[in-house]
């Protein structure tokens, strides 16, 4: 009997983190590092953003949390969207990003705590299946490069705000 090995959301998240860190190392951007799941504890829940962007190499100032799915989860899936937004609120951020290898959506939060779409990318709309993610890898890698550059611009313009890890921990302790 032969074994079959296939990629999953977590393995692609690891690939994305590596790719984004390569992009950040090759460019002088305000976003400095990408990392893996960090545990967010609020009063009731443990949450794990799939990918976290930082404005420093020490991973103290969080720029944004990302939620990742494969193409069989539509970019319009309400659970997918709400999960990303809930984690952004817990992190004290005004934005979040969702990606399903077909599309990416940047959500920003206004002063009334309502999220709305700031920008949507559909650069790889030809990716429809899990198999397509591997087949069209080069295409989505190019898309991620463009997205990171644009997200960095939103960050530099002040549309995306950072949260300091110390502030998040203080807020969590106070609310607990």
C-alpha cells in the first residue's frame, strides 16, 4: 500500500509565511515580518490567526491578522469573514485580511466598530480547487507579492493601524 501526501491549509500557511518573509527581506517595507499562529485569549475564547504581520522584527507590534482557507471556502463565507473580524477586534486592530487563493479581501473597521471592504484582489480567480492551488502556485505567489506591497501602502498611509503586544496583554488582563 502506498501513502499519499497532500498539502492542507496549514502547510500552505507555512509556505505563505515563508514567501511573505522573503518579500519583506527583498524590499524595504514598513511591514517587517510575518509569523505563524499566535494564541489570542479573550474573556471566553482562544483564537489563532493563521498568519500575523508585524511592523518589527521582534514580533511585538502587530499590523494585521490573516485568515486563510482553500478555494472550496468562498471568500464571501460569513463564518470565514466573522472569524477574521473577531480576531482583529481581540487584537485591537482596525483591519484584517482573508485569503482563499482565489481572492483576497482587506476589511477595515471604522470608529463605530463596523467592518467594510477596503480592497479586494481577484488576481487568481482561475484557481477553483485545492489541486489548482498547487498547479497555479506561481500565479498566487505573484499575487501575494502585489498584495503585500499594497497592504504596506495602506499601513504607511495610516489606513491600517498597529497594536502593541503589551497593550493587547494589558487589555486582556484588565477585561479578565
